[in-house]
């Protein structure tokens, strides 16, 4: 087999078909009509302006997380600690908001400071994972996982301890902020915040430009593909790894800040909403190609939002979205693997 | 057991590692397998022990043609191999390591195994506690453990790959006594080594390989001169060299002591001068790479210091990047693993090595840079070719093209290994151009002709020892071969003390 654009596309389409096949099998075993399920997912995602705007609300933090992860992927790191980094971003944002909410300052200034605080929180948590890896020899997957647990524990402690609602602490989170401190909502919508959408779009464009067009991006690629050779070529390895952790932390912190200021308007126990892990799946699916991140993230967000309808209309669990996303990632990666093997085989026997 | 190989051929890509090799080793004998690096010894032994399968040819045991599927199959058929680095399990207890690999029931009978282990150990006068941990044993003891294990599994052919590296003299003597005893009991021993002395002391016969082919078989008494000539080829008359220019000091290694995984080298003293070429000879793994790495900050000496330039600036403990800033580069032999980045194009490599300033990459300018370097270094490839798509010779040219100009010192492992004649001449032409402009070169090579042809001075490494720099003009392939094989070292030391 030769390495052509045609068979690459063929493998990708094949992977999607296989994923659908497995999803259909799951639906069949659950006793549901697959096509009815897909129809309701589609309707649930784009059936009305309201649900479509919900998709965009979910798209923003997912795209932010994916953008950050593309940077760490480029340098060859599995920043699984992104969940904790999102949580820390949310905590720092909440902290800043609580400090400033009664200051009487302009809400715009307070929100800006709060978002920057979130960026700081995400970055610090990411640098911690980076330092563990660089100076402590702790693999970033284990370090990140550990820090995720610490972040969750910290979050719960704050919600049930120092930041608890007056009277009784609640799983529903801290007391919501005053409406004047919410991210401005677009006219005619209940939840859509144009500012956060702008941040996400600028973010992914910045990441794309950085990876594809800058010296820094090329250095990250070099370190990611072969740190030894990169070092011999005169490229600092651990410094670039730390930098990519920091950049990913910036994006994770932004995602956390968005969750607090634009989605929940308070700190809740599951504030990261799993966007970190979902972002890992999107990043895996698009490989190194930042250009595909925005549409794929949008599709994943649509699946998530669309499947909310399933329990109501079809008595199916909404985790079907997860099944679809998971099988899709699995088969696309499997397709890459099989294709690479076939390409290698042809190389050996010319 | 009589071992016969008939017409064994094995290719790796374009390289014929074994080319139609045939010989027979009778039972109850110790056969030395001699050859320089890359001669094909290890490949042949790995085919015999089931790690590789040959492209063609037969293995015949006791007159019967056999196929060997994998190492476990080799052991079932009676062939056990003792690898240069013992393939044991350091976190295990000796007895658990010993039991491993034995077919048997679900639950191993440890008590019986311990009894048999002790019986075997007493027979060969080994003293290893079966309840101790493998990682507390010395290399020599781990070797003994492996031998016991292979015997217990029923080996009737024992292959030993460079077994005398890294073990003490008493352990070596015990090993030789054991092997002789085993041979007298009917064992066939294949003893792979580059140490002429060991082969001469132990073996009933020596088979010499060179460049994948069988050169011949020699019976004792061994004539070292004949063996060296068989291993390294005939003397080639040398062209007279231009007089050595004594430039300023580029590098001064002062009483450097180095420690590697299984090697310790003491007291290397070398002053490298601008424009000179120093060849580093020795069997692979004798510490040459460690020494070169230390000269570039890629490894740290245990004692002594590395100084650069005429003013002898002490660079000990500095990183490679600081050496690099001072005009030192290191070119590893494993091009795709350690020097180039698979997946990136030639242009991208040139951009990276130039260390350009600014934020954005100037695509047009960098492509022009790549084009000019590609034509200057005669690389067969396009600016957007990924480096892994280039041939070995072109990858090596690319490596040279990536070096900045000017440089003070180039440290290079095997500059022309695996390259064709045209590329070899081209690469040395480029390197000599640099020398003419004052760059010093220190290179490692296992090709003695290359060492003698291009070096002004030569260092020879052998089992943790290093010769003082020897004038290349006073050396011959034979003398070099003897030094690499561990001969004549006393005379070197007396020469130096008289000088």
C-alpha cells in the first residue's frame, strides 16, 4: 500500500463507519432504534436556536481545553492533569470574584481580573505537573492524575468549608454571583456569551499559528518527535516542555474561568465537567492538526448536548454520547495503526 | 553435540550481515569466533540461538537439519546462549531467576530446584546463594548463574558472547576452567570474542569472520599476526601525510576518569590542537563513546577536567549547549535516533540548527537556505523531504550540512559507517576542508584503514585502558589490531616511560 491522500481518507471514513456500527450494536442491545436515537441527538443539538446555543456554550470550554492540549501533544506530553488545571482556574476565578464582588468596581474590570486569575491558577497547576516531571522524574500522566484528585479535593473543601453557602453547605455549589457579574449574554439568547466564544476562537487561531508558523512551534515539534536529537541540534528540551505545560495551563485556566463566569456563575463540585478528558479525545482524534480542532470539538459538543434529549424521549441514558465519542476515537486511532502497519509492510517488500 | 551451519545468509536492508557462512564445530570442543565490529559474529550467533531467522541456509545439529523458531525453541533443542549483558531478572531472587523458563507444573518445586542448583554450583565450584537477589551479584556471578540455568535446562551447545568483558581476572579463570570442563564432558562451546589472548588461551580452533563472510578457520598454535590480518584485512600502503601543523590548543582533557555502565576508564590525558584529526580505535563498548561524550559535556567525568581553548577554560560540569556555544559539536552515529528528527523536513532541520531569531518562520528565506545547503553538500533530497526518507549517506551529508561555521571541534562517531565509497570520500573531503580552516576533529571508527588514513594521531581503547596519543605515521593495521585485541600494551607503557 502506498501513502496517498486517497487511502488516508478511505481509512478515516472506514473508522467512522465502524464506530457507527459499534454504536448501533450498543443501541440494538439496549433495545432502541438506532436511527431514531440519531435523529433525536441531531434534533437535540440543532433543532432550535436555544439548543444550538447550548452547543456553543459547551463548545467554548471544550475548544479551549483542546487548544491547550494540542500544545502539550506537540511536545510529546500527555497532560492528563488538564482536568485539575481547569478546576484550579475555576477556583482562582471564584476567589477573585469573591474578593471583588462587593468592591463596587466596574463589572467589566472585575470579570477581566477574574479571568486573569483563572489563567494564573491553571498555569500554576500545570507548571506543578511540569516541575514534577522535569525535576522529580514523575511521569506527567501519573503526576497529572494525582494533581487532579488534589484539585477536586480542594474544590470540594472550599465549597463545603470556607466558601459554603450561608446556613448550609450544598452540593449545588457556592452562592451564585450577582447577575451584574455574569459574562454579558447575547441579546435574544438565554445563555450565549459572545465574549467567551471570541476568546475560544482567538485561542485556537493563536495555537494554530504558533504550531505551524513560529520558531517556537517548530522547536516544540522537534522536542516532541525526538528529544535526544533536538538536544544535539541545540534545542533546550525541558525548558520547552515547561513552556508548553504553562501554555496548556493558560488555556485550562481560561476554560475554568469560562465555566464560572459564563456557565454556572458559581463554583460547583464538578466544575470542570469532564472537558479536560473530552478535550484529550478531541486532540487524539485530530492528531497534530490544529485546523481540525474547532469543527471536531463542535461535533463532540453537539453530541453531548444532543444526547441530553435521549432519556426523555427514548428512555435511553445520555451516556450514549460518550459511547459514540469513545468508539470514534478508538477506531480512528486503530485505523491509523493498521494503516501504518500496512505502509511499513510495503516498505519492507518493495 | 555437533553444530554445523551451511550457507547461512542474513540481510538487514542492503547490508549482508551474514553472507553464505558454512562451518562445522565438532562436539567436545571450544570454537573461538573472531571478528571486528560488524563482522557478523553476533548475527550468526543470534540465528543459532533463535533470536533471528536466516534468509537462507541450514542449521544442522548432530547431522540432522533443524529449524529454530525462537530462543525457547533453541533451548529445547539444546542451544543456550549467554548474552554479553546477562538477560536475567535483577529484582528476582537467584532461585526464582533459575526456575524461570523451565517447563513444569503450575507451582514450581522450589525445594527440588534449590537442591539441584546447589549440586550444579558445587560441581563447578561456584558459590552463589540461591536465596540472594540477582542485583546483588557481580557481573561474573550473574554469568555463572546464567551458565547454571542453561545447563539445567539441558543445553548441549553453549554460546558465549564476549563473556570476559566486565568480569574480574579470578572470575575469568574460573569461567575458562568451567568451559574446559564442560567441553571435556561433551559440550560444544562457541566463544565469541575480540580478545585474541582469550581465544588463544581457551579455544581448540578459531573461526574468523570479516564483513559478513567467513575468512577462514585456524588451528593452534595461533599466530597473532595471521589472526589480525584475517580480522582486519591486509596492510594497505599509506600515502605520505602532510606534516602535522601544531595549532593552538582546542581541547585539553586533563587526567579524566570516566565511569560507564560496565566500564571504568582512568587517567585519559589528551590535548587536541586546531586543525588536527584524532582517531579513536577500539572494540565497541570499550569507552570511546563515553570519552567523546565527556569532551562535549554529554557525560560528566568522575575525576579530572575538560578544558577548552588556548586559555584552558575549565568546562567540567557544563552542559552540551554551553560546549556548543563555544564551537564544539557532537555527531552521533545513530543518525535517526540521536541526531536527526524523523518527521521533520530538511528545511525544518536547517531552521532549527541555525537558531534563527524572531517569532515567525520566514518560509521563503528558510527554503532558500535549505536549497543552497542541499546543493553545497550534494544531498539527494528536496527541501521538504522528511529526513527519514533519505539514504544513510545523504543523512550523513545532511548532518554535516547542519553544522555551523566556524567550529573549533567536531566530535564524531563512525563518520562513514554503512556508507558507500563515494559518500565516504565526500564526507572526509568536507571534514578535511574544515580542518584546513582550523577545526579539530576527534572521531571514533572501527575501520582501522579509516583511522590510519585520516588521523594525525590515534588513541586506542581496550578494557578500560587508553593508550597515549600515538602518531598515526608510526602505526600499521597489524599493530593497531594487536592493541585493539589487548596485545602489546606493556611495550606501549615502556615506550611512553622512555620517551
